[in-house]
C-alpha cells in the first residue's frame, strides 16, 4: 500500500509562465489523521499517527501503526511505504524482525509496488490471520480480518525488541473480587462492525452480528492483569436485549494452565453466567475472548453481546484423594476419586452400588459368598404341584443354587417325577381299593397311594420343594 499515493497533503504544481513562478499548493485531506476506516486512533502511546487515510477509507500503514500504538504502547517512526518497514525496523535498535510469525507482530510484504503491512491476530501452522486495511480505488474501506499463507509476508514480522508486552490493564486481579467492564482499557475490540447500547452492566454494552465465516470479522477480548495468582471464578454478564441473540457464543478462556472454550446460549441467558473456575498465574498475557464467527449465518441477524465480566477469588482447596483411586462405601458400594470440572483439587465422587449378591472389597465389587443362599436343594427338574414344574441349577455367577421359572404342563397332562405326562401312572392299581397302589410284593413293607389318599396321610413331594423357597423369602 502506498503512503505517497494517498497522502493527505498532495502537492499540486501550478506553473504560471507569465510570472515565471512555481507555486506548491497543498490539497485538503480527505479525512483527519486520527481516524480511518471507522477506527479512531485514541490509544495513548506518546505520538500521533503520521500516516494518512486514503479516499476509499482505508490504509494498511495507518492501521498497522495504530495497532502497534494500541497493543505495544509504542509510537512507531514514520517508515515510508509498507515495503520498506522491515528494512527500517531491522536497522532500529528498538525493534527486531522475526522470520516466523507470532501473534501481535506486524507482518511485512516487500513485493509489489508499495508492499503491504498487517497486524497478526492468529497463527495456525503455515497460515496466519491478520487485521488490515487497504488503500486502492477498488478496495473496500475499513478493517477486515483475513487469512494468508505466512510466506506471503516475505519481509518478516516486526516486534519490539525483547518481545511483545501489551500495556497493563488498569484493573489488577489481586485476590479481591473484580469487574472488568467493556469501557476500560482491559477490553479491546477488533474489526469495524460494532454498535453500542445504553443498557447492560453499568448501563452500556457493545454488540456485533454473528457469522458463519471461517475467520472472525469482529472480535473482542477482556485482558487480565494478575498480580496475585490463585483460583478464580470467571463469569460473563449477558444483558437483556430486544434483538435476536446468538445461541452459540463461544468464550475462549486462555490462562496459565492452557486454553479452553465455553459455549453460552445468550438467547436463553440473562445476567451473570459462570464460565467456570480457573487458576490464574501472574502477568498480563491471560484473557477471555469472544469471536463473531459462531457458525450462525449472517442472514439470521443474530447478535453477540459484549458486556462486563467478573473475576472472583475462590477459596483454595486440598486434594482429598489420588485421582483414579477407589474406596468402598461400607459393603454395598464404592466411590472413585475424580477432579470435578472447573476445580484444581480432587474429591471422592458419588456412590456406585455393587448390586444383588455382591459386596465391595478393596474398592471393587466381588461375589458375596456369605450372603449367597440356595433357592433349591439340588439341581434338576421338579414338579410344582400337579400341573407345573420348575428347574433348579446354576444360572448366575455365585455358588448357590438358583430357581428357574415355573412352567405349566400342557392341557391334559400332569407332572410326575419332575416332568409332564399323559394321565397318572397305572402300575399296581386296584379300582376296588379306591385307587390305592399296592407294592408288587409284600416283602418290602411299603405302600403307595393315589394323590387323593396320599394327601390324607403325608405331604406331597412338591410341598417339600416349595418349603426352602418360602423360608428363603422369609429370611430376607
């Protein structure tokens, strides 16, 4: 981008031959130097932006200078067209030019007539995401977020010597409850599509529209200046709104322990919404960020609301156990040591019960040999009355005999000897004796009788089978 082709002071030469005098007549600038592309240069860094805003309402050098002022707290020198920035920065003791991109650097391209510069907001493998403005008659004005191959910026990446240290947030996270409002210097907005509303926490909030673009057009971050490390609970304030709100706001929390994402349905929320509990280390590099590319199409006209966030200290905790260990809870169940979500400490989880005929030993459920009771006296098939039978055997993992289901005999059959048969046995019957069954000879001294007569003399065999079942249920 050219800083000369879009200068605010364009020198027009008027030659008046009859006087033999050349006048240099300055033309009026299109915009004031303190704003360009809808962005106002209000960041304090000890200097004023020397670059102009072009007629299309954009200029890459203006926005790169503005970004360094806001994020580095440094007023850059005037380095001419974009293609010479890397050359001048390398010769300046206050800066260095890196061969690989880092977030917060100014990317430089030396190819082309004027080159290009942009502010790096993301690095992913061999690609980088930048915020930039452009100066040309066919270019759209304002700030855009764009993704390039890192190799496109062949001049390297300018950073302050010693690394990038953003200006400290004015609100210190010092172990006391803190509110970070969107109108403090701890909050930074990127992109040009922003609107504000006189409503929300402290009577104000910003909003932008959700998109399903691959990269964000507009995003904002709440930065932390942590002076006392510790565990803190972070919550975001979702104001009420008459606009259609996003259902997929994804807050990215970047802290000393790593980065995590937390989805909030702003359409179904109002007031304070807790993101979780986090450990914050000292420093100024931690933040909460919210991008506008939620995956919801712009045609839905859903808005993302940006209001205050709360950072509240939580009491320090102590590990109750070693994660993954198990312990018995009396003899009926067990607990496993877990690390609850959002907590830095371990705790015993809920009770899990072992179930029937099992007991807990050394944190594990095992068969309960002492609690096992036989359902039957022996394995086999036994009559359960005159017209049904039941099977007994080993049907589960314990050592005791188990009773199976009752099975009815087919119509016309009766159970005898553990199986269903047609009619009653007829060996040795004498109708004259009322159905009494006599022994084949009298030497054995035993006698049998029909079921009717046997019922008058002794208990039927099926009753002997049912008694253990009844007693077992009585004991339980």
